[in-house]
C-alpha cells in the first residue's frame, strides 16, 4: 500500500515539491550564509518525494540547532508551513485526499523547524 501511495504522491505533485526543495538546498549551498540549512533542505526533499512509510523524529539537538530553527522559522518556515496546511485543508475535503493531506501536515511540521530532525522508515 505504501508503494502505491508513494507512486501516486510522486506523480500527482510530489516530484514538484521534492525538486523545489532540492533547488532550495542548492541555492542555500551557493550562499555561504545558507550552508547550515542545506542538509535540512535535502532531507525534506527526500521526504517530499516519498513520504509514505516514513516519520519525522527529533535528533539530538544543541543550542546551534535551536538558533538555526528560530532563524528559519522567522525567515522561511512559517510561510512554507502555511502553504502545506492550505494544501492539506484542500485535500482533506475528499476521502481519497485524506492520506495526502496528512502527508502535507507532516511536511508543514517539518518545514517549521527542519534542523535537528531526521526522517526514518517505519
């Protein structure tokens, strides 16, 4: 079932989301200031491509992760999370869209504070 949902997700827009996160990671890597957020952007990209069967867990985070997450939340995280929440609300209207809406909710939570998180298989 996970494979089928991941294939549908990828075909119906997951490839766009993942590709945009890769592009964002590359832009962050080019700017020296954005280097600390680059691994998080690539981690979100992988999760955006194939989200079913994966969960986001907290890793050991120190003071640097907290500071990076605060900066991320203020500069980019809140509007990315809002975008995913709006998509989730639109998808939750239909029964078929509920699993996809749930994935957008997980992406919204990850977009708020991506540093210090890990994506693991269930």
